[in-house]
C-alpha cells in the first residue's frame, strides 16, 4: 500500500473519530435515531473501530456522513490526481460520501454499478427462485437504465448515491448539483423501491422541465432520491420507524449538498415529497433547520403529532395537496396530522385539474404514471397483452389516469411554481 493510501485511510479515521461527538452528543430536540451499530463505535478502542469500519463499508459511510463539512474540507485540499485515484480505488466510499463533488460521486457510482450489476446477474442466475436476488437484479438494471438517460443530452443525469443494500438504495440528479442554483429533492413514499428507479427519475425529469416552463433558473437540478427504505404498501405505512430512519438519511443528504457547495453562492433548496415521503421529510425538516425554501407534500400519509404546525418545519413555504380521487393517503393519517388542515397551516395546493388552462386532474395516489416507455403502445408492457379488446381497454384507462407528478397535471404545474423563487406565472386554484 502506498504512503498516500495510508494517509487516505488515516484521514478517513480522523473524520470518523470527529464524527463520534456529533453522533452521540445530546440534542435540543428529538432526532431520528442513529443506527445502533454506529452508536457502538463510541465504546470501541481505536483498533476495534478501525477493524469495524474496514469490514462494514456502509456503516463507515454513514459514520463519516455525520460531518459532511469535514469531508468537504478534506476533499477540497486534495490534488486532482489524488481525487481521481480515490474514485478508482474506493468507489463505494467516494460515491456516497456527503461533501464530495457530485461529478466525482457520479463517476465512482457508475464504476461501482457496473461491478454490482455483473455480480447481481450471476447471483440471480445461480438462484432463480430467490426473490430478493431477482429484485436486486431488477433494481440495478433499473438504476443503470435511468442513469444512462441524458448522458449525452441536456440535462445530464448524475448517479449520486448507490448502496449495496438488498435491494440497493440510489439517487439520480437530473441536472448538475455542482453548479445548480435551484435544487429540489424528490422524496418517495410507500412501495417505491429502486426497481422503480426509472419511474421515480421520470418524476424528477418532469419537475425539472416544469420548473423551466414557469421561469426556473437555467442552473437547476432535481434529485430522484430513493435514499431510504420505504415501507411496503399496506399497514407498515402507519408506522413511524421507516420515516425516522429515512429522515436521518435525508438530513445527511441535504447537509451534504450544502457542504459540497460554496456557501457564498445563493441556492434555492426545495423538498417535494409524496405519500409516506411527506412523513419522512417532515421528520427531517422539523429536527434540523436545513434552510429549505419550499416544502411540497403530495398525497400525504400525514405529519407526526410531535410536529404541531407548518412553522415547525423550518421551511419558508409549506404546501400540501391531495386529489379528491386519492383513496389511499388518508389511511396513513389515522394517527397523524393532515397537513392541509387549517390548524396545521400548510397552504393547500390545487391538484384536481384546471379546465380553462387544460391542466389534468390527479386521478389516484400514484406519483407518476406516464413516460415515453409506457406511453408507447408498442413497448413490452403493452405487447404482452394478446387479447386486442383487453389491450384497448387497459390502454384507454392508462391514458386517462394521472399521478401527482405527471406532465400536464395541475399538480405538477403548481409544484413547479411553488419550488421556483421567482415564477413567471401564478399558482392555479383549480377554477
């Protein structure tokens, strides 16, 4: 091992030691719980800690991400060739370390993805009846497909997060986070996993395009963030544990974004969340002031009762919209606030269509239904239907249904306006 790599590992260790104080210090309010394996690091000797971090890469990354400012300061002092070497030799670390520039993270994660995809194919082939092996393969395949869109077009896509979880977690930025002045993180809800990466990235693409239409900054980016384990569809959406764990990861991602950017550059930072993602994002924004401009909740599964009002979310503007035809969102609010209630104080966002402007209504709970792939009647999703009458019936139903972030909807239009600092049009009211 070269002397530089010894120094590199030493620096990682120094950052990790510094992170202990942040992870274990008492707080003024309720924070999302840190993984117990990280808490145990406080009680380890230096040698034990080094051994643990070496054998638990994902824990190491989460540990270091508690202090993204330290990572950014260290990374920015490294010479260009040293950064390039780090990307090539330690892609699992570089790709997921908050505070590192996103160009480097993209290169590292794509390198990691190629290897992970090969391994996932071998595992799925060797174990054809292993449901998780098949899901992991679908996830890596979907991530690669979504990330590869736009590599030679505008806006470029960046793979800014990729883990080895089963299934993996990932995030794709539509637009350049290293230069963007207007940044929006899309946080998903129940049942959205990385085998849905293409659809969730389509939602980010739709928001990016809509922001441009309403006067958004030319330097903007929207992140399709599946950076936490969402609850499966069903009763788990009534539980708070998924949100608490996800909130810690969202806080890390947003703090990491701030750390990676020049603090003297004004940036409009937004969070758009759907379904259970609103619960997760609300936990994060309530626990830490992340300097968020606009927080938009769509089809909310509810805000935890410990968060009394919209003012507690530390965002300059808080919006909430829910379709009249959404029959699922309310089941998550059995024990939570409805953010649209007057007592909570979010501004109600109209999502049920505007006939005069030709804007479509949201017709259910889904975040996004339409894309170039599944809107094409010749794509495999439709050609598998051999009965012509059945095909006509299902395709007609598809064309008449819309999710909260589908193109052409009032919901998307208002979300774009809400997340744009100086929009060139007013928010619609559905009349």
